[in-house]
């Protein structure tokens, strides 16, 4: 376990350098709830191909949806907490949307410990159950760590021994490394970050702006029509 904690600490430290960079300009006129432009840019084709093979993704909503929205999040990012409620409401309201959660545990060791439990839970829960689990994880206030995520899983009725066996593995630790490496390559220097239709959006624009982007992709295959 000490080896795992050390590895998680190094993983989070590696992201701290990238996170210091400015977000950059907006390639498309996507605005947040306040009417301000939010950083966004095209993902290179090779990174899109890499994303399609990235392990650790948990799909919810309509698994055969006509639009896919991918969210990279850290459990202890304050903006991710706000975003969690918005994307939950979004996917429940939009029955054609496929939402994909990607644990992007880069801010702290507790975040990474919680993410390991999330990866294990994803193997044991249906898509609908995982969406409920994700909501429970964010319920309440304060630090989100391994014990708190375990408590949410216990409330879902998951067997704690099975969950621990599915979570605390070198394979899951490697998944977190792969996700962090992808995020660095894709310049996902803010959490939450979204990828939709080959476009990365850094930061949370709000529920309505996200729905507008989804609607645009649905209508004209572009993030802004």
C-alpha cells in the first residue's frame, strides 16, 4: 500500500507543473454562463484515436446516444463538484446523450485514492447504477478520499471485499497514469475538462452552455453551428 500511495503522490506532482500554465484562447465561440469565452480547441487526430482506447472510462446515460460528451474530472476540484450536479441533470434530461466519466485524479493523493475505488466500482455497477454512485460520491461537503468513496459504494450495496479487490490493483494505478499522460498530451490543464466531437473545453461552462454545445453537435456536427 505504501508503494501505491507513493506512486499516487508522484502522479499528482507531475500534473502540478502543467496546471500552472494559462488555459489559452478559444478556438470556437463557446461561452460560459456569464457570457465569457471559455478555452477550447481541436484535439489532434492521433489524440482522438488514443482517447478511444483509453481505459477507465465509465459510460452512462444512453449508451447508444447520438452525441457523446466526455468529462475529465478530479474528485476534489471545487468546479468539478458544481459540474457534477449539472452533468447529472443534463444526462437525465437529454435521453439521447451518452456521458462518459473519466477519473482524472491529478490534484491530490486523496483524489487518486478515491479514483481507484471509482475504477473498481465501475466494474461492478451497471451504467444507471454508476450514475447514482457518482452522485452519492459528491453528496455532502469536504474532502473526497478513499473512505468517502467506499462509503458511497457501501450505500449502493456493493460488497466491500469485492470492491477492494477490484480497486486496489496495479492495473488501476496504471490506468490513472495513462489518463494523466493523456491529459498532459491533450493539454487538459484545467478540471473539469470536456471533449466533445473532437473539441476540448477547459473548465465548466455551466449546464446550459454544455447543452447548447450538445445541441449544436446534434444539429450540424459542430460545437457551434
